[in-house]
């Protein structure tokens, strides 16, 4: 594989940024859930193994939802035992108590629930109102914490909604507080349709910290629909965020929001962070090779600019 000249990008640290960022890798779950063709379980398992070999420490594995809703992840019970012995954290999504039962039965120690900041997306994604969804999650979170399981709360549509348009910041803050108050250890702020801009990111994070939400409990999850994901990430880092969601090769979208395109590519994120002198523990060469390998299985080149630059993939 072709590689850039030695020591590029040159590390030039900027003031006010964290020394280290934890990447929450979502390619194996959020990345593959929107694929039209079925990805074999063996390929998914190998994908996770290769991701673990890059130095990533948190790799979201799968989702214990009903197969009718996300058929691409119907093999969760088969996949998880294949990868559970890896020396990394392997969070899984659970939509309700039944999903939690399935995850706990396989030994999962990190789970995530997924809420919405808007009524329209809550209806489309969960067939419930925002408050009904929160009520459904409360016993899930309570039981998980009783089992000493780490719980992440995903919050979709934090910056804009395809049906409702702009989402008022206090509306987002209210749902974030509700998730934290019920016991979530960590929140992931989702720009599901990729409409956020840096000023909006700064304003939301300022409002959240003003409402007593510790920045240490926050992660960000940006989509690159309008090419703003890296700029938004930098704005979040400037506010003290140290957890960033990303997807190897830029895989993913959202099956319930058709305007959502790919997630922030992990390789693009690592390239930027490396240039800022921020440690991630990730071997970029191995990560690029992993995404090229997966792109071959999917039958199309990676949309990641960094993957294309370092591997000379052609569109």
C-alpha cells in the first residue's frame, strides 16, 4: 500500500485542546446497519478483529434490536460470541428490556440506548413520543446499572431534523438531562443528518455544561453530509470533549433518516488529530488497510478522503 512521506502530517499542536481523544468506533454497527447487501457474520467478525488490531479501544459491535427493524444486524447472537474475547470494549445497542436480556445473556458489559431530541424522529425510529421512549429506557438503564454494566445514551437529531427543521437547544438539553438523571454514564450527541456547524456545536455544549452536564460525560457523533464533520469535531474538542464517534472508512447512514449520509470517517479524524498532536493510540496504516479490505467486501471504494489518499483508491 502506498503511504505518505514519513512523519506527515506534521504535528503542530493548538492551544486549548485535549492531549488524548478516545475514538468510539461505530463502523461495525452504525456503518453496516444501512448496507443493502447482507454482510456475512464471518466478515463482520473479521472486521471487528482487524479494527481491534489498529489500536482502537472501543468498537461498537452490533445491535440487539428485532431483526424486522434492522435486518442487517439480525445475527447479533451469532456475532457477539465470535468477538467477545477481544481485549477491547464492545458496546452493543439495546432498544428495550428484551434487547438487554439478549445482550446480558452473552456477557455484554457495555450497552447503549438510543433516544431522540425530536418527536418526529422518535416516532419514525421508535414509534413512540420522546417521553414514551424515555419511559421505555428507564428500566433498561436501571437494570443495566444494577448489573454494573456501562450505559451510553445516544441522542439523535441534536442539531436539526428532516421533518421539523431546526431543533431548539433547550429541547436537546432537556432530553440529555433526562438520560443522565436515569443513570446513563455517557451521552453521544448525534448530528444525524449532518446539518451542524461549529457555532451551533459550541452553543449546545455551552448550554449543556450550564445545565450541569459534565463535559466528561459527553461524546459527539457527526455525519459529513455537508462536509462539516471535522470542523464540528474541532469545535467540540475546544469545549473539552474527548470522546468522538467515527466510522472506519466513513461507512454508515441512518435507515430512518434518508437524508443522512456517512459518518465521520475514522481515518480522516485520526489524520486531523495526529496533525494537532493529539494522541489516539490508533495505527493509521492498519486502519486504512482495514477499510480498504472492507470496501472490497462491499464492492465499492471508501468515501474517506484519507483512505483514498493513502491507498490511491479510485472512485
